[in-house]
C-alpha cells in the first residue's frame, strides 16, 4: 500500500511537469546562479512605468529562484521576487532609473550563493510607434591603421582583416554604417556608398535606401588649415561636412556628418560619426569632454532644419569608466545611449572592445561598450541593440577577428 502511494505521487508529479528529486538531491545546496542578462525592456504608457526582463542559466539542484533588485549597487532596500523558472520580468519600475539585480537558487530549505550583481537602466520614454521611420545603424571601429603596428603580423589589415571586416559590415544589413580608424579601408561594402570621409572616419549609407540631401547653399570657400595643420569646421549648408573638435593628444580631432534622405518617404536624418580622444588622464578626460561640447554645438549649427540626429562612434567612455564625461554632456541635451533605451538586448555583457581576445571580454556591472549610438528617446524608439561580435558554438570569438572592436548595431524608429 505504501509503495503504491509513493508511486502514485511520483506519477502525479511527472504528469504535472514537476520532477521528484531524490532525497539526497533535495538536501544539497544549489549551485551559484550564472551571469544574469537583461534581455528585454518595456515602457507602460498607461502609468508611465517601465519593466525589465531577465534570463539566466539554470542552476544545478535548483527548484526555484529568488530575485533581488535594488536601485543601489549596494543592494540596499532590495525587493524580492520568486520564480520557478530561470527568467522573470520585473514590472512597475521607475522610468529612466538604474536597477541592480542578483539571483539566488533555492533547493528546499537550502539556498545557493547570489549571482554577480548586474545593472541596467529602465527605459526613460516610450518613443514613437506610428508614422515612424525604421532604420538600422551600425558603428564599427575597424582599427585599420593602429592595430597593424600594435599586434602581430597575422592581424595585418590588408592580408587578414579587411575582407572579414567588410563581411561583418554587409552581414549587419545596416542602413547606415559609421566606421572609425578606417583610413586603410579601401573597399566600399557592396550595396553601400561612402557619404563622407575625414581623418579615418568613413560614413556609409545603403544605396537602395538613402540619397544624399541636396545642398541648400553654394559650397563655401574652404578655409585654410591652422598653424598646426588642422582643418577648421567646414561645409555648412552642404549635405556632408566635418567638425573640428580640437587638437588633442598631438592630433587634429574631427567628426563627420551627412544628411540622408529616405527614398521611400522623403524624410531626412542627420548621421554623425565621431571618435573621441582616448585615455584616462585628467587632461585627456577634459579634452574628451570638450570634444563632446564642441560636437553638439556644431551639429546644432549644421542642422537648421532640426532633423533627427543619430550620433554613432567610438566614444572611449562607458558607465564603468573612472571618468565617464561623455554621458553627462549628452544627457544634458536629452540624448541617451541606445543601449539604455533598447527594447531588446543581445550580447549585452560582451564588451564591444574585444582587444583581439579569443575569449570574449565580459562586463559584469553594466556591460562595457565604448562603441555607441546616441538618440533622443523623445523622438526615437530603439527596438533592439546588438553587440554583433561573431561568437561560435564553443563560446569563443570566430577567427580571424577583424578588429579590436566588435560592431554595435541598433534598430530604430524615428518619429
């Protein structure tokens, strides 16, 4: 009778989809939960709150999970949610605020160690959904010059890296591609046209999608270079131009831009391609801040029609940087990293700077991305953000690795 009763209970558990654990397993402490990822985000227009969806690897010997989330990295005043599966959506979050999460596996009365803390920002605005111009943007530092002298010859640009880099560009299927450190890039990606080039920045657009805007005034006379050989900002009233950001780290720094017209709708966007000065010293950090202030001031001058502006490039700054000076300058103009306002995220913890390492570099707290696309979330909705690093089934970067950066791709709706 007792055996029949036990068999009946086990059968019931199997039918209802639950697994009856052996007594020995139920008494064991569950394993530590692996890396938690933010995979989706949303914004509730009805009440102005946001949500974040999480996913994590199944932990051994876990029958349920405890999810702790807080607006503080210290995890003070953390709230607790429970889940039977290795995923959950946190709702009624404050829009635009940072949240930190840890997950712990539970097995009966035993609890495992909490996962590594990870953070993400809740969406600040819903963005447009109707009458919106959809497009995809890629930013890619291809390191065609510097990397030939800083790493071994097997990473030669012309011999080993240019072909795979162009393949990555085409595979991304972006409508606009902003490249940096692309001085030696001698191949235009098939299906694209180069809109503008200056100081190793090349801005491409898909020929089937866009045209360059017509010039609104006759081309001005190009001013002479200054005593340091730097070219002053040039081409106001034209469909393309460049902005002199200053002479920093013994070099002339520039951004380039182009006004692109969507062939199907006639609507225009201004695409900006920038690579700020690198380094963490006090002087270099201040130079990077000045570059961003100069950039925004001059883009405003170049955009009298007040078109939507997309800022793409290598900004040499992220939330984990000791001196993240780019973000405050952008936020003061209500510009946000597309990563922080995206509805879905892919490879969020894989750093966009890969340093040619076969094992992906992992950013735990935020996901460290020097490469960004900045948008105005009041006029732009970000449907998806991807770190387009090519990673094989073995979890390693596919060789040859074309650059010390991986492409970042975003899907947008501009209203």
